[in-house]
């Protein structure tokens, strides 16, 4: 069973195409027009072992907000589709992700009840030309559209690049665990309700 999906999303602001295979090897082809976002999505694919293709044409003459948010929306939708009926998944996962002086905790539940708690602050407003506030915007769009309960908290850190990277790597590593198939579930949905 190949758990994969493709999503195309076009608005007046962006044209986004995302393809993902959950049971991949970490291959990534990323082109959003936003260098830092490309970097974060490449490491998301590598650390999640997801095969990921992302192509975006966005209104970068305005700023990077719409491109970043809409990429999160489409990626979340693709993951939700790839999960299908969610039978056999592990569902829950958490990780403490160190990145040099930074430590970030990511916990998630593939619950079908989207919610984001994002307790992360950045010492600078920019990483290069990338607005650090867009890290939260991406995670919000992603969690809502993937149907995740997602908690991201940076326990400490000083470097904005390291903080952002720990958030994306932590998300990838936790999601990799949560989407993993548990043979003991025998194809059951991991919920007493019988649905997620």
C-alpha cells in the first residue's frame, strides 16, 4: 500500500503543487521561491523520510507570507489525503529536538481535531530576508489542514535559525513516528471511537 497524495491549490496570490509519499526515503524537490522555506522543507522531507515535491509560484513582490502559509495549507492537505482512513497508524508522537544551543519539544496527535499551541519566540525578526513570524504561520496552516493537534515549544535557544530549524525538524521526526504503521493495530483505527 503506497500512502501518497498530490494537492494543487491555486488562488489569486499563489499557485501551489505538492506531492508526498509518507513511506519514502527523504527525497525532496522543493522550489517555493523562498530560500529559507526551501531549506526547511528539504530537511522536513529528509528527517521525516517523506518523498516530497513542492512547486510554488507566489506573490513574492508583496512578501513571503502568502507563499509560506499556502505551502503549509497544501502540505497539510496532502498529508491528510495520504493518511487515508488512518488505519494502523501510531497516531501519537513527541520528540525533544536539539539544535546546538536550542531545544524544542514537539508533540502531536493525528486526531482529526486541528489545534496548534506554538510557544516559540525568536530573538530576531528576520532570518536573512525571511520573517521569523512565518514559522508559526506555516505550522498553523499545516496543523489545521492536516487535522493535527500540534504542540511546539522551544524550551530555550538563542539563534533564530537554530530555533526555526528545530521546529521543522521536530515536526518531521514526530510526524514520522505518528504516521508509522503499528503491526499490533492490525488495520484498526487507533481510537475507541473507531474513527479519527
